[in-house]
């Protein structure tokens, strides 16, 4: 489906033994003029198609990160690129001061795909989360009748973005330290622990905000019954269930939403990343009118939210998902990938977690750090990213071929052997 050969000629597969003068120049520009809020691998990507990218020196890499699931449908997907190009020739921005002829079809298509009634379009994932927090508080005061300060229950190890409000309920010191004072109104409980969630419920709770699978934490998959218990408890206490599907949604886990795999329907879906097809930032809060309907004109908005270009690309993404082909592909390939990775447990790998084409791989810390493994993989032409020390994440585009996944696992095996795994 990606249309790229699996085994590239040796001279075209990236090596990070030394920077070329070309890549050196680009990296130095970023290091000199850019804020140091990222620590990227030293690969300078210039182009891409399908599951492969090419750097400024012409070396090719199998992209097994897909921009943290923003490129679920591969780089340069012709349907998405054509939709963007066609809209570029018409109009790209009107603001919400006026209607445009693309937003309506996008909102209806996404609402129908999610089985909901209304969509609040925004730009980034963090904006979707912030929007949902406002909606939940307004719903709590205007519908539920909470009289005191509204509380939202979140989970330890969460990652919902890095805005000031969101990092206020993070327990990641890198994201949180020195950015206070923090926004109140949040209670954190252990992820996957339904009893702890039940104990935290009181009359001021208006919502529970969770990732169905925790991504940044290392692809943490909760117990099988957890999301069903969350749904039961939220209904019992008249509390909104907000599912942050910004990374897990839109085909990544072998279903339209990971909540589908768990057999639950939240009150609000939070979507982003893949909704923009890897072309433009598009996010959304999706729910029914009895929840999203609490917002009135002037109470929330965004100049770029729902712009015609974003709506055109988002509508094309919805069209790709309507057939179910990408979801089925992710499920089938994911079963194969996770089986191959779990065979490495005890051979430099401590644990493998995942669903669909999304895997967290815990490297034996006595062997190497996650960063070291990712650097070695890049030298062999595979792009992945580390998190929390010894964990690496794989999230290849859904268009990846089975043989390409096998090749990537072979490179991981070789890397682990280089570090001394048996």
C-alpha cells in the first residue's frame, strides 16, 4: 500500500555515524535560532511518501512514528493532497465570522462517523482538550447544577498537551516544573484503577478525562474492563466521560476509536493529529447536543478553527475512514507486529504493550536507553522515538506493508544484538 521497496540499497539507507555538511547546517540553524523545547534525532527530513521519508542527503527511512499518529494515512496520501490542493485554489480562511461551503459537510461527516450530533472544530489537540474542559465546566454548572467549583478527574501518567491548564494536572516534571501557579479543579487517580476512580467521585465532579490508551506514558493499555467501568461510574454519578482519542483514534488501534474496541461510547471524543491528514492542524470535540449545546455564541472560538482548508482535508480523512478498510488493516498488521515484537521479550526487551499499529517496547535498561536504541535504529533506516528512559514507541502509518514491518523488526533485533542482547 505504501509502494516502497522493503530493503533499500545500502547507500540509500540512513547512517548517523557522522552528520553531512548539509544536515549539519540545518541542525545548527534550529539549535541556534529555535527554542530548545525538543531533542530530536539528528535526521533532517526533506520529503516523504507513504511510510517512507527521505533526508536532505537522499537517504531513506521507514517512518515508524508517523508524527505521533498525525500521519496515520501516510505521507503525501493522494486523496488528502488533492483535497488540500483543490481548496488552496478556492479559499483557505474566512474565520467563523462568515460561513464557508466546506465546514458544514465536514461537521456532518465527522459527527456521523462518530455517531454523535455536534462537532466543535479547533486546530491542535491541546485546544480540543482545553475546549472540552470549558464545555465540561459549563455543563456542570448549567445542566448538572454543581454549586461549588467544578472538578474534573484525570489519571496519573496522563498526557493531554502542554498548555498551562493542562500541565496543571500532569505529574510529568519535565512538562510541569517551574510553570506554576497551576490551574485548580483537577483530581488525579491511578490509571486503570476503577476503584480509585469510584472513591474520587463527589458532588463537585463534572467529568472524567482519560486517554483510552496512554500514549506519552509508553503505550499503557488499561485492564480490559476498565473503560467499561469508567462508563458505568460516570453514568451512575451523572458525570461526563471525555475520551482523549487524539493519538489513539481514527484507525490507529484497528478501530475508528479505541473506545470502539472497549465497547464504550463516551460523552465527548477529543480528536486531532490524524484528523488533519498530516497536512494541516485539525482538531475537534465531538459529542451530542445535550453536552456541546451548552456553548453559546461568543463563549468560545478560534480564528482558524473550522477554516475551509482544514475542513476540506478533515472531510477527506472522514471519507477514508468511512469504508473501514484502514481500521481493518491496522488491526491485521498490528496483530502481526505485536506478535513479532513479543518474541523479543527476554532478548533485550522486557515488555511489549500495544493495540493495532501502536506499540510500546520496554528495552532492558541494563542494555541501552530508549534514546540509544532509537539512534541506532535511525542509523539502520528506521525512525522511532523514545519516552521515559527505556521505552521506545512504534506507530507506523497504516499504509505500511507487512514486509516493511518485518524489516523494521529485523533492524531492531540487529540493534539489540549490537548492544549485547542474546
